[in-house]
């Protein structure tokens, strides 16, 4: 490879990397993040709830997410297994959020 080809390849690489960087920074500003759990692999350990708490800096003892397990019996009765039926969760005590600088306050 001669010097000219090497420089051409280097310039192309800089252009491509710069373009990727610009696109990725634009995507991160407009991103909405979610958390997906494969329920077929769930063993009921609650690590997903702990991970959410740790990632979002939720104080110990407070919950913004929880796992609810629904069972439908043969006679059609629905049994819900949830920590205190969600009474101490996010729905009952939502955090105060300054929504003046965003389009909506809903998640």
C-alpha cells in the first residue's frame, strides 16, 4: 500500500467514524429506554426489581417497579401475587417530577 492509498483510507475512516458518532449522539438524546424480562426464564428472585432500583437510584425500601404474578384458576378466579398488592409501589407514591421542561409527565 502506498502513502496516497493509506491517506485516502484514513480520511474515509475519519468521515465514517465522525458520522457514526453524530448519529449515535442524536439517537441517545431522543432515546426512550425500557427493560425487558424473558418471563419464560423467570425464577422469581426479584433481581430485576433490584436492578431497576439500583439503576434509577431509588431509595432503599421504596419501589417504582414490582413483579405481579397472575394465576387464573380452573373456575376463572384470578389470583394476584404482588408485594402488598402494589400499595407501597410507584402507583401509590409517585415521585415528584418537574415536567416544565418536557412534553409530558407520563411514563
